[in-house]
């Protein structure tokens, strides 16, 4: 699934302030290497149905075995193993008792490092063996089964099985330290790094499974269709602590959602909720909804947080135009796209914005292979768009009680003509402050 940097930013998938990012919210990896792989997954959502369904199956299997998940492997475990291979230590002799004692006396620092590292190697081997036992089933998807079978092959060495079965907490003898230390140092380096890479992938899947379970997410149902569909019940934004759920239905018969409502009524949140949920679905993850059915999308494009560029001398409006131009160029390829537009043409006057918006909407609705959600304050253009049967009109209602705004955050059918900017200015005492100047 194709997303550009602007869309990733608009949907808050990644943010400099991590606590406001979807990635940070859903990251439950146990290791930094696992986090790196999770980042890769989030940066490359699937564009084919098979890996999505396989990932869903992998996550379901991990959730089933969550209680038996190995605890031996931690971030510290992998750090110790990697640093062991990076450290410059003298060659480890064989396990001849005299040579072993000599090494311990003359190379005490190296000996201590080897002995300490072996406890982490043993833990790592125990954990990887447990993962094979838990997940290597004939019905497991090929995506993970190949990694597990490779793991089993790499662990099928007498020295590794002995090291794996070493009693946890029991100190290694001098001869064991030499025997196992020499083996992992001289004969296991490339295999150890390969196993770490395999575990890191599994750790990323584990994180996705934990997020799905902890946050009560549901796996969406994908169905094969040449034309795009999104149907969701009780969909909500995953970053909100107390979200308001929405029912969403977009299809070729109604492929354009024209969204109106006052400031702060919930338009932007709704758009981002739909976009981020479709994104998560294409990772193979569970999604924040009661249920969801959708087709595979080839791309997701947003036009939400457009900014000007002082360095290039580009105005806000110019960049809005460029973003729309790039969007039209991309989606006019017959593939399925989800396009999200929030407050089109804010960078020009109302009359100009109305004319530009009408022209853009009249053009976009001709593209039947894509779905569109567009929010606007320009409710006036809604009437002339009602002639198009594939446009549905929704608004977020706002009520005023004793000069106080009340937001229900509920979607209603129709077009809102709320103009509440002055009321907000008054409510926040700005009018009073100005009058006292």
C-alpha cells in the first residue's frame, strides 16, 4: 500500500513527539531490534492480500500462545550477545583443564566476559527453542514457518543443545566456559546474528499481537473486488482515550463523502480515524472497530496539514494546489485509492475557495476507482453537488446552550451551515479583552 511522507505525517503514524504517534501507541516489542522491524512493517504496508491474511494468522497464533510466550529473551540478552562478538578478547583455548585455568588467570577480564555472556546465550537458545515448539505448526503461514524451520536447523547442534539445556542460574564451570565460549565465538557468530534477525521479526509480530489483544482490536475481513469498498461499524480513532465511534460505508455507489460541521465538531478526527484504520488493516493488524470489511487498497493519500514554505517562497495556497495536482496525477491510474481531504483551499478567500473546491470535486467524482472523504466549511457548494448520486452528505452537529458549545461528535445525514467562529472567540473571552484595550 502506497503512502507518502505527507500522509504518514497527517495520520500521525510517526511523530517527533512519540506519545502522539500511532507507532508508539502500538509498540510493545521486547527488544530494540524488534522495534526496528516493527518500524519496517509500519513503513511498508502490504499491497497484496496474501501477506495481509498470513500476518493476521500469525498474530492470531501468537495471541493463542501469549501465556506461554518465552520470557528468557530480553533486550539485554541480545545486547550482550552482540557486544560479545564486538569485543576484542584473546582466543579462547580448548577445554583442557590446565589451559583453562591459565586463561582464567592471565585473561581474567576476558574470562569473566565469556562466562557472563554464556548465561545470555543459554537464555537466547532456550527462548528460540520455545518459539519453535509453540509456533512451528503445519498450518502456520509460510511467512513464519520458514523462519521457524530455519531456527530449528540452526539449533540442531550438539553444543547448542547442551548450552540450551544448561540449568538456569547454575554457574558454568571453568571447562564449560572454555568449551561453550570457544564454540559460540569461533563457530556460531553468523548463525547467532541470523537467529537474532529471525527473533527480531517475531518480536515485531509479537508487538502487533499484544496491541491487538490489549486494545481489543478486531481483525478486518478483506474481500476481493475490482471496485473499492469500506464498511465499518463503531470505528474510532486509536489515539483517543475516550473516542466516539462511527459507522462508515463507502462504495462505488457512494464513493464521495462530503463532510461539514463547525470547528472542533470532529471532522478532522473522523477523517484521520478512517485513514489510520485502513492503514492498520493493510499491516495485517487488528483495527479499532466493532467490525470492518474492506477491499485491498493500492494507496492512501491525504491533504490535511498543508504548510507554506518560506524558504522556497511558496504560499499556503500554492502548496494546496500542488498537493491536489499530485493527488490527481497519482490516483488517475485505475487503481484503488483512499483520498482524505480536510478543509480544501483554506489559503484563499471564500469566493475563490468555493469556486476552486467545486471544480476539484466535480473532477474527482469522475474517478470511480477511488474513495474520497472531503471536509469543508463551504457548505454553500453542497446544494449544487446534490445532483451527483455518488456523493453522500454528512455533518457533525453542534448545539449552543447559554453561549456554550456542545459537541455530540455524532455523524448526521445532511449539510451543516453552522458558523460558530465568533461564538468561540466570545467564549474564550477574546472579545472582552479586545473591548478593554
